[in-house]
C-alpha cells in the first residue's frame, strides 16, 4: 500500500449506498425527515449516544432523553445529577457531562442553535471530528465525512488497505476516502451516504463474517475481488486486558437494612465523574486481604474507621481497557465522622432513597443484591 488512497468509483459507491440505505435502514426515532435536514440537536444527541453503544440500546435512551430535554435550552438548564441519572447504564459518562456543558455553551455563544461550522462545533466539549461530520452531514446537508468503527471497516475493505488501521498514515487515507466519497455523492445527500456506510458496516460488512453476497458494493470492493475481506481491516494484536480486584463497603449507620447507609460521590473530573457509589477501591500489593483493602480505602476516602462484615455481592464488569471483580461487604463505622477527602461528597441515605442518585452499573447490581437480601 502506498501513502495515497486507492482509486475507487466513488460516485457509483455513493449512489448505491444511498439506494441501499433507503431500502434497508433500521427505523430509529432520530431518523425523522430526510438526512441533511434534521433537527441538529437530535442528530447531536443520537450520535453521541451511539458512540461505543449499539443502536438498539440507544433507541430507548434517546426517546427518554428527548422527552425530558427536548431542546438545547432544556438540557443547558438541567441539573447535572439529573442528566447523569437519565444517562445511567449507558456508560462512558463523560459523554453526558460533555453534552450538558456543551449545551450551556451553545446557549451562551450561539443563542441555543447548534452551529453549522466545523470549527465552531469542534470548539464544543465532547465534539470531535466524527461527531462534527455526523452533525454537519445529517442536519445541515454538508458534504462532510465521518469515521467510526463501522465506516473504517467498510472503507478498509473497499480499498483493501493492508496496513494496521491504527496507524496514523492509514487513518489519513481513511479520512481521504471518506471525504472523497461524500463529495462524490448526490447533492445534499452526504448524510445518507454516511448513514449508509454505518448501516452497511453494522448489518452486512460485519467484523468476522461479512455477508458479501448481500452487499450492494461487492463488485466495487477490492477486498472482495481479491478474497481478502476476512483479513481486513488489519489490526495490531491486542494487549492482554488487565484485571483488578476491587472492594466496596455498604456502611450501615446502625442495624443493616433498618438504618441509613453511606454513599459517596466521585469527583466530577475523571472516570465515572459525578456518579455516586458505595465507597471502596482497588486491592493493592500491600493489602493482606480484601477486608484490609476496604478499611484502608474508606480511611483514605472518608477518614472513617470501619468494621468489615459479611459479603453483599460479587460483581464482574468489563470497562474499555480493563476488567474488575468487585467485592461488596457490609460494614459499620467504628469512629470518626465522614469527610470528603477522596470524594466529592457523601450522604447517609435509606435503601429506598437510592433511586434518586445516578450510580454506575456495578453499584446498581449491589443495590439489587441489597434489595434481594432484605
């Protein structure tokens, strides 16, 4: 492979993508009106939600979100805790925090109207090249490209790219291909071209078993012609995913299930920022056991000495770059008053009050275990 993009029949590919997409696209609540003339806010929300998330999962979240925050102004005026609660379970919570902050900036800088300029969109928190291309093409009809995992895979096979997809040179070629494709499409239909690329990658040009006989681009695809489609895209070997043992304490103020329990809020900056949790942390090499780890973590986080009791639940969970096994235990305070040392805030609440707070998936499973135990 050279440093330039292979020659492809971009006008023909674009026309076929548009025709195929019109016939085979999945019905989604944000696909109202023709691509290129949709509500920019709805296009923005749907594309942010769809990052790292299956569309079938996004559907219900999007409908609930738009019912509660139907406009940029409504989102900008909302409390961040309510925003995070509505996002609860969708993961990658920085997306929700960025949506909220960006909505406030859109109101301050642009009168509540999402700008139709790539430069102005990229200046907003959480909007990168992909999201900007999606908004500009699907809401404003501009011939702007985008690259997500599906689009990278489709273009890698169409052009039969034989270098790792993570390399900067390969990414430059993919952006060049994506731009040439939307610019070669029918006028005002760049949004349909981009949607068609993503749908094709999701439904037909899948990672492990591409259905080439069903693909409208099979005779235009260099990898299909050369029999290399199963080898594309080329990826580097994955590193082994780290696995950590993590502890959490359900600290009862008095008798378990009959008294209040302690929850802590994670700092807004960082992973799972702004969410609430049962306090605890990662097992370190110097910890002799899980109970010792938990006592140390609660002292460091809340300045509280605790006695560790029996187990509540064991939760396994995979994040994007690591996996954890979370061990939750009953506990009670021995001495001291909670202090926000390693957390943003803390509360004593009753079990039935927990639904008012946004929690990560792991802690939601602890809550379910507590309710089952009661």
